[in-house]
C-alpha cells in the first residue's frame, strides 16, 4: 500500500553506489539537452525563454517520483507548448503578464484533470483519441511548429494573422524584403552542428554543443547590437509622427478595454438579477454599448497593426563614430556624404506603447538576453476582473485536450521504453505522476508539460535505472537558475529556433498515413482530413482534433448502424465464406446469414430488413440459419427486433435457427423468455451441427440440383469467415 502512494520507494530495492553513479551521469546528460530545449519550447508556448527553465525544474522530479516509468523524462515538449500558446492566444497577448498567468493556470488545470483521471482509474479515456487522429494531428503540428520558427531564423518580425498559413505568408514577404544574413547563418550553422554530431556519435549532447559554440561566437563577434535611444535620435519627422499615431491607438485600445471590462461586469450583475426571459432595457443598453466598444477596438487594432507593420519595414542608417548617441536616418534619406556604421537598423515594435525616451533599435541579431536569477515560486496573480473559478472554466476545454494529448505522448514513450527494459508500467499511476508534475510545477511558474521522446531516449541510452536520474536533472536546472543564467545571455534566438525545428523532425511520420489507409480506408481518410484541418485552422489546433474525433465517432456509429450482413456458402476448402465476395453459389433452399456486430438499438431493425430482402430475392427459400458468432451483445431493442424477425419468418412458412450463439447473448434470451419462442432445438453449438440437421430436414425429398451444401456433406469444417 505504501508503494502505491509512494512508488519511488521501489527504486531503492537492490540499489547500490554503482547504480547511483549511472543515474547521476544520466541525469546530468539529460539536463544538458533539457536546458536549451526548454528555453526554446517556452518561446514556442508564447512565454519568455527563461520560463522554460521554470518548467524544467520541478516537473521532471515530481513526475519521476509519482509515476510508474523509471526512464520517462518529463518537461517542456513541442506539441504541448504549441497547444498551450494556441489555447491562450484569444485570451491575452503572448509574453504579457496576463498570458503568463493564464499559462501557469492552464498547467494547474491540466494537472488536476490528469490527476483525477489517474485516481479514478480512467486512463482508458485516452482511447477517445484514435491513432489516425493523433497521427494526422502530430504531422500537422510538426509542420506548424517548424514553420512558426521561420521568423526567428530569418530575423524578421511580423504580427500573427488569424490563420497560421497567413502568418507564414507575411514572414515570407518580410524575409524577401529583409533577411538578417548573420541570423540565418547562425541558425543554419547550429543545425549543421546538430546533424553532424548526431551522425558521428548519437551519445554526444549535440544540442548542448550547438548552443555552447554559437553562444561563444555570438559573444565574441557581438552578434547582438541592440541600442536604446530617445525618439529625438531619429531624424525622420514622418517616423516620429507614425510612432505618435501608434502610441495614441494603443492607449485608446487600453482605455476602451478597461471600459469594456467594467461594462461586462455590469452586464453580468444585471443578468444575475434578471427575472424574465426577455432582456431588460438596461441589459439591451449595456449590450449595445459593448458592441460599439468592440467595433471601436477592432478598428483601432487594425489601424495600430498597419502602423506597426509599416514601422517594422523601415530600415535606418546610423552615422558612424557618434558614441553613445547615434543619429538615425531612413536609409536612402541620409545626408549626402554621411559615413554610416554599415548596419541596417530597425525599430523594435510590439503591442505596447513605445517609450519615446527609450526606443529599442535593433542593429543585429536577437539573443535571449537577461534571465532572472533564482527560483520563482507561487502562482502569478490573475488579470483584473477575472475570478479563479471563471478562469478555470474558461480554460477547461483546452486543458482536457492538452491533458489527453500530453498523456498519450507520455504513455506511448513509457511503453516503448518498458518494452526494452521489461519494467512493469501502470498507465493510471503514470497519469497521477504527470498530473502531479503539472500541479506542483504550476506553483513554480511552470506551464503545461509532458513526457519527452528525445530526452527519454537520452535517459535510456545513458542506462538510467531509476527516477534518481530525473531528480538529478531537476537539481541541475535549479543550479543553472541560481548561478549560471548570465552564461545564456548571448544565446542567439535563431539557435533556439533551430533546436525546435530539429526536435520536431521526428514527429513527421508519412508512413502513418499509408499504414492507416492500408488498415482501413476510413481511417486513412480520417488521418488525412485531421492533418488538413489542423493545418487550416492553426493556430486553433483544437479544432483540427475536434474534426478528427467527430469523424471517428461518425464512422463508429455508421458501422453500428449498418454492420456487415453476409450470405455464406461453402468454399472449396470446406469453410464458409461470403458468397458475394468470393463468387460462391448458394443453396436455393437454405440461407446461411452471418451478422457481424452487436444487435443493439442502433441496428435492431437492420438484420430483419436484410433477411426479408434475402427472402424476396430467393422465393424458394425454406430455412434461414443465423450464424451468430459475430453477435457479442443484445440489448432490449435488439431482443425485440429478434422476436419480430422470428415471428415474421415463421409466419411466411419458413424455418429459422441459430448457431454459434455466445453465452452472454443466450443469457439475455433466457431472461426475456425469447429462448422458449426460438426453441432450444433450433439453437446449435456450431454451423456444422446446424447444417447437418437442417440439410436433412429440407432436402429429405432430394437435394436441389448441384446444391453447394450437398457436395461437402457430411460437414467436417467449422463455420469461418
């Protein structure tokens, strides 16, 4: 019982210093991969890079302590990071304090949902996401994740469009207008390092080497050259006027947003006290005011977006040797004979008002920058006018999808490793471990996490024998946060982008589509449609999954509405097969009908319809044998339909009997007394016994000419598909 609550106690059975040494080395090795990866994935989640380190601190240790897998490495992963960003995009601006608060709260919600599933032993709920749906989604997600890094790779800045493909088009246009070649070179160089080292020796921490080398190069050659200057340093009246217009629009959006929040609170109060179903005049007035404000905000957002895009496309030239106060001119408009510093400067513009006393001018490549030292504990405050319960309910639909997807990824990895190590795996205990990792992690400012395939593989290759390796990994991340964050200042953003792009290559699985198509065409179509819809609806990835799940249920319901009903006949190998599919001749007097599926309310009348159809097609039919091995369940509707079928067939002067009926089905017929109507003498253990008796009864006056059944009697083979 104690090990059920504290499964990590099992680690120390037959544990010795040799195993401890191996686990410590494995933990340090995983940390070398985790630290740069976590920072990259945090940016994918719309958070500052250092929030990846917060997500890499507590979750690996907690998941290992309370999960069942000893090698599963938990922490930030690509798909969950992208899902987190996509879920929160409509609620707040990426990177803002509100967005960070929602990200942490989402992790808490995901954790609670996973923990409850594990405690209630409901791990099987992940089967709601079929393999074709997951395959289509992960392939689309890999493309979305990789392409989302193009802007960092080319060193351009664009606003996100309603659809991901529109954003990528904007990135391509900006890249054609301006690509920062050193940034692109740094990204390509880091990819080359990772690819070469992986081929030379997979055990070398190629991600860490790429990060270390490019960070040193970035520091040595001053890859980053941003500068804070006052607006007076820009010698371009048209640009300063655009900055003023932009700040005015952003300030108005903020004021209108505060007004909208206050009106929403008033509207909620009025709705709570409303007595009738017809809106009151006060409620209608508030709704009208809200509609007006929303229209004004949308207009201002469009205006500020156009101005922001125009400012980003302007290239500046700075005069040479002006010390700490350079003067910037629009390129092509600088004074004749002025010697420039040779750089293309750009103005950094976000969603917040620009500080006229401290404008950020970008003169080279982007780096990670300052990372706060120390561990950050406690849940961040929610945005104003947002209640904890209200925020949880708002995030719950996204949390459910992320919980299921994250756990599916984690359990698939854990099963793959368990197959190699022979370790016993408990999916429900793993749910508890993943849930607690997200819950506890949220109190350390972590966003939603899951099991990582790449880092788990590193853990396994390093011969980790217990979760001690994950504990060591967490300790290494903590030490980095406490002492080594200054070393990461010059890490290029393009390198983090390349780390993400290399990591998601493994998610692309074209063979999965082919495999699904070969297994079942419907599954292949579902996989492809999920893939296409996920790409189209991105960044709203949940809609692609919803389409896939809906299609899966439609196909499932259709199969239950119309199960396969086949007429059987003897084949040359003495087995019974579908006469239509294999082109076999049927007996004119005996119909052997096989029903493949449960006889329930969705298809209760279908068997009767098909049997009556066979009777219409065969006027000489005298007896119907229902081969029942495919009927594994009967409900009240099915039992009633069966009773009507028996009565209809017998009233037409024909006989009906059943073979290979399962015990649970017979039990239902006994309880409803339908078995008495059928007659036990008409219930046969298998098709061989049934046809031996039925053939003799029907053909006692002589077999029909060339009857396919007479040729093989006495029957020696069991009825089969």
